[in-house]
C-alpha cells in the first residue's frame, strides 16, 4: 500500500512540475535578444553575432528531445 501511495504522490508532483514548466514564458530580460530556434537557415547569422560579442562570458544551450 505504501508503494502505491508513494507512486501516486510522485506522479502528481511530477505532473505539477511539468505543468509549471510548460506555463513559464520564454521572455528575456530587457536589452537581451529574444530566444531563437537555431536552424540551418539562421546558423550563419547566429555564428556571426556570437563571434562579434566580446563582452563577458557567452553560453550556448543546446536542448534535444531525445
């Protein structure tokens, strides 16, 4: 019985976290470029703007659904 209760509780918490994550907006702070999806068509422009920036640290975050 405890395993079943724990499993149901875990599933509920996981669904709540997922729902909260999906409801977050993808806005950026003022002065920062908006988020972009990197594609073959816009890769050259991304590479140029990335290499042009010399202020502070730069970070590229790659997310994959697999």
